[in-house]
C-alpha cells in the first residue's frame, strides 16, 4: 500500500514542478520544465534507495516450509 501512495505522491510532485516551470508555448519552454521534474524524480529515487538500505532485512530461520499439492487444484482440467 505504501508503494502505491509513494508513487502517486511522486508523480503529483513531479507534475507540479513541471507545470510551475514550463509552458506549451515552444519546445524550449516545454523542456525548461522537463529538466527540473526529472531532477525531482531522481531525488525521490535516491531517497527511496537510502531508505531501502536503512531498513533491516528479513531474518531467515533456516527452516523451510514443505510445499505439497493443493487438493482444490488436483481435479482441475478434467472433464
């Protein structure tokens, strides 16, 4: 759930930066807003990578869970 909210927030901020710094009057004016928006997206990506490195990983217990057949699917495909 947090990934989806983070993605929506990131797109909204990038769109706001783009809209504030650009216009559709000319290709140069369009690119004037595109560059700052890409910088903001790169900053969000860097922040996400730093947070991902700071979060502790899952610990492995060394025990594996046996996987068996699922009875509901055993008769699937038979006419």
